[in-house]
C-alpha cells in the first residue's frame, strides 16, 4: 500500500516525533494524542499563557503562535490542521473547533490597535477581544480573521477573505470584508 504523503496527514518519522515531543513539553498546557508540530513552527509565549490542543492536530511548517499579555489562551479542537505560515496571535482568547482545516498564510488575531486622533498609534493601548471558530470549518489560504468574530459550525471562508463580522453556520463567505454568498447544501 502506498504511503499517504499529503502534508496534513503525514505523521513523519522519528525526527518529527522528537521535534513534536519537545515542543509539546515546552509550549503546550495540554495536548491530545497524535499531535504533529513541524520543526519550523515557532511559539512566543508569556509564562502564564494557555495553549491547549485536542487529538490528531497538525501544526504545519513556519506557523507562528504569539500568546502575549495580558491573559492569552488558545484552544484548538480535535482533527484540526493549522496550515503553513499561519499566524495566530492572542492577548485574550482564540478558540478553534474540531475538524477545522486552515489553509496556508492565514492570520487569526484577537486584538487591534487603538485609533484615537489625539494619541499617536504607537502609544495607544491595544483593543482586545476574542475569536471563536466553530467545528467543521474550512478557512481558505490567505484569509484574515480579526477580533470579536464568531464563525459558525460548518462555515467556509474563501481565500484572502477578511472576516470582520460574525459568519453564520454553514455559510460560505468571501471577499474583503467577507460577505456571505451562499450556504453549504
């Protein structure tokens, strides 16, 4: 029988298992079975950060997790794939469901800069929110999921979409800003 070489299903050899074991110990508050974390995945986290993943999760090459002040938490469900070069940045809460496929170059961010006129941008306090992504969601390559967004179960987010508003269950949303164009049948 031929080996399945699809990158998100390939569990890797002994070196990959050692890399995953080290990163599981070093960065994860909890990790289910069959976690795969590719060697070039990078994590920058404050000491009290919470990063929990379910079983059969894959974090692809060059993905970047930044969990920073004040109280960052990231929860990822079972059977979820974080694609290549993803950026997940949390100051508060990002929750990603089970059976989620996230394409390459996706950004998920739960905060933004302030925009008051009387203070330079670089001196403004962060605006902090949450991001919730339901189960069975597909996020296309290059999409941006911004703060205070909830994506419902079964939704599809098109490539390069910028999600700034909630997306209902089973909706297919595309564009910048993302708009629902139809629903899954």
